[in-house]
C-alpha cells in the first residue's frame, strides 16, 4: 500500500513538474509589461528572443518571397501597440479622416506608407508631458516575431484556418460572394468592411487584429529574395531607395484566410493607399 502511494505521489509530482516547465515560459510571455501613452494607446512589451521567420515551400513561398525559413534573433526588447491605429487618433494628429470606411474606433486605412511616416513624424512632435516616446513602424522581423508569440505554426493558434474567425475579421466573414477583379468593383459584395479594433481574441502576447481587419504596413523595403541573405540578428530589410515597394503584413478584412497567416508578405508601392491597409505603432524600449 505504501509502495503504491509513493509511486502515485511520485508520478503526480513528475507530471506537475513537467506541466510547470511547459507552461511557465508561455504564461510569462502572455502577460508582458505594458504602458498607455498620452494619446490613450496601449503598448505591450515584446521581449528579446529568437524565432523561425518565414514560411515553408509552397506557392506563396515562390510568389511573395516567404522563404527560405530562417532563424532570426531580436536582440532588443521593444513595445508594440496592442491595437491598430484608429481613425480617431489619426484625425486628432493629422486633422483629416482619409478612411474609406468610417468609424471612430475602426482602424485608419487608405493611408500610404509615405503618409503613415508623415503621421509618425507629427505624432512624435505632438507629445506632451515629461515622458516622450520614439514612435515608429515595426520592422518586418519584429512584426512576425510579435505575432507568432513563441509559436511556429501557420497561425499563432495552430494550423487550422477554420479557427481564424475567433481571432480575425477576414474575407470569409466580411465579404459575400466573389470579389470582382476590377478596382471599381472591388468592394461590391462587402457587408461592412473592417470593424472596431479589439473585438476579436488577441494573440498570446496581447496583440489584437494582427490577422485581418486591416493589413499593416511595416518599415521594410520589399525584395522577393531578401530572406536568402537576411542578417540573422535584427534584420531591417533591404536598403531604402526612392520608388521601391514596401511590405505590409497580416492580411485585411478583404483577404482570404491564406493571406492572414503569420508568414504572409504583402507588397505595395510606398505611395499607394488601399481601404484594407492600415498600421500599428512600435516604440523602442529604453
């Protein structure tokens, strides 16, 4: 009897120890430190670390340059906004409301990469109070690292696209029927476009709408084969030059599930604006 009890007790301790080992790192990363700035934006701390960036060999690998998958280290912590920048904040700073679909707490869209950087420059100059932050766009590597949140699947919740609706507004939920290919009819079948930020479940590190709602500009210049020669530490993309295309990530409300993956790369000219592309802000941790 004593032997059975001892064996069972030892087994329970072993299982409990194993569960603690598995869950502790995830729990520690699931609730990072956070701050709210003077504009009411919440930012979460993304700790330094390593991850496998990019996708595996498939059609998208060839078309958008999602590979080769490679190991990347983010050497410095940074903050990332928990939500996409809203139309309210953009209008407060810029004095204009360019979005095709209106909504005070909806993400701003129809802003080009160039216009986003003008906004960021003005935002940095508009701060009041003793605490000042250096706002910027996240790099492509920072974006994917934060979205994956320690995971390695197609999505941060696994590989099953049928679960995406719990985390994202995307084509299957916001579009009825096939999208017309001509730009003039692009939104003919829409129900309502994007939605207010933060209505779906966040990723494990507290970031909302990283898939769907609106795609998000990142800082990097786009080059289809960049991953083949990308630095292993803190990649910043190819050297900027006038006229080069920029990267956007995450897919938007008009995107199918396959374009809302962690590895998916979108590309557009820096001066182009679309009703399904917005952005979120990063802040370098001190």
